[in-house]
C-alpha cells in the first residue's frame, strides 16, 4: 500500500475527492472527541442519524492515537443522503473541526479498510492505495492523483 497526502485542501479538491470516494467506498466515519460531546457537532449528526451503522468509544482511528482520553467514532452508510450532508456542511476537509462539526472524516471500502482518512485539526488528508488501485485511479481519473503527494504521507 502507498499512502499519499493531499497537497492543497481547497473547494475543487474536496468536491472531486467526495465524488470519487462516493463511488469506491461504502461507509464514512467521523470522530467527536469526549471534550466536545454535546456540542453543535452532535446536533449536526442528527440529520444523518437514520444511516448510522455503529457508534463506539475509541482511543485510536486512522491517523490518530490518543495518549489520553477517548472519542466517539460514528460510522454511517455512504448513500445519497449522507453524501449530500458531506457536500452541504463543508467546502473543504479543514472545515470538519469541533465544536461545529465532527472531525477526522474517514471513508471505508467494502472490506472495512480505509481509502481516505483525515486528521483535520492538523490539516492532514491522505489516501492509502494499492498499486492496482493507484493504476486504476490513474486510468479512470487521469489528474486525480496529481492532487496528492507521496512525500510526508501520514500513516
């Protein structure tokens, strides 16, 4: 697997990435840190509550390991309603920060592995692709991989 980091978090990149992950992924997850529980982000998530698949307390998720404290990870089916929520609540990944919105969007493949993960309070967005996926993406979306760099990629 190769991890690639988003070069520029802008409106165009956000829209293009959401369109792609909507085709390749089945689920999306968000984090609400314990210190932000009950904040505006919880109210925002009520809009997509019918599509929540799981919710659990965690101390790690893609890109993050907490040394102190916990967060609530909520996972949702990626469907037209959830896709619309993602597109209307933010214009770039960096807008997914507490207390206004949940944090650290992560898109999951059918097998549960992550394709795209973010650590929004640090401004990191990265994808993890196999050589086959990288080749397929280059064929399907010739300029998509140009949004990413292998340098300084997160794990």
